[in-house]
C-alpha cells in the first residue's frame, strides 16, 4: 500500500472510531452508514425480486414479523435510553420470510431482515426464532458489515474511496459488500469475523431478553444447530466460533443477559 494511501486511511480511522452498544468495543468504520443503508436497500430489493417473501397471511411469516417488531421496539428503546439513537438513524425495518430450505437468516443495514423457512424447524418456536433474529439484528446495530467492508476496501482495493471504487470497480465493490455479510471470506479476516459473531451472540441475548424472550433458550437452540450435521471446518478455519465455544460463551454471558429479562 502506498504511504499516502496509508496516511489517509489512518486519518479516517481516527475520526471514524465508535463504541459498539452493550459490548463497549471500539470499532473503526470508514464508510458513511447512510451509504451502507442505501446499498443494502438496493441489494434487499434485488434479493426479494428473485426470492419473493411469503405473504403476511402465512402464519409463519406473521411470526417472523411479530418477533422482529418486538426486538425492533426493544432495541430502539434501549438505544434511545443510552443516547445512541444514531445507530438506527435512517432505518426502515422490514422482516420477511422466504420459502427456502437453507438454514439461515440475515440483517442488512437499515433493518432489512430475511429469515429462510429452512431455519424454522430448528428454531421451533418464537423464543428460538428470537435467538436468531436478535443475533442478526445485532450484526446490523453493531455495524459489523461496515467494519468488514471498510477492511475489504483497504485490503482488496488498496484503500480507495467507496465512490471511486463503485465507479471504477463496481463488481469488485459489490463482491466486497456481499462478503461483508458472510458470503465469502479469506483466512486473513477469519479472526475478525469470529469476534463479530461472538459479539452478536451476546448483544442478541440482551436484545431478545429486552423483547420479553428468555435468553436461556439460546442454549437449546445452538445445541440443536450443532446437531444439524455436515462437515465443519476446524475453528481456526471458520468465520464462526465452534459449537462448543459458542455454547460455553453463551452460558457464561447468560447472567448478564438475564438482567434485562422480564416475563411478560
């Protein structure tokens, strides 16, 4: 990397350092969050055009929307109390269920959430679904995608600005955006991504607890996930913590998460 580019990047890092809610970890985001939200809206619409969401009349779709609305309300209230409402500035929340056997869910900046129907047999009920949706919403609130894309622009495109990257290397920039949400990874960023996953686990426990769901149910959910089978790479080669590590960390954090839980 050229010295001048490095100096610019370091300068941006100084003025772009933020503190993640709940964890308190300091993070560096080089990109305007409004730009990330704009890119996510475009990608979200494109995804739904190719993968139509199930109608609101569908009972499972309604469950996804209900759980999402409860967590949204709790998160918005919490951030307001902590004077961190800027974290959701420009958010226009959407919660959609798509008919796909993939065991997955995700949330883009701006509160654009998708749950795949293949996940529901594993979540089993609202509480199980809240574990996953709390986790995915935590990724967006913590701006993990911004961090990942910031790093990608520096390591893959030599630190050029986003607008220049979009104009000169649109495909590469789009690829980096998709990678920021877990679609692709490289060994150089694996440790970084595992930090995000663990942080989202803890934040998600608090979010679901504030929304009225018992965070203790997360243990049974991740135990069910661990039984899904399939070849799993060693933890050092994975962007996610091992099942054993994740469950151990969740158990350790539960006493803190339970402080936010009140039975409805």
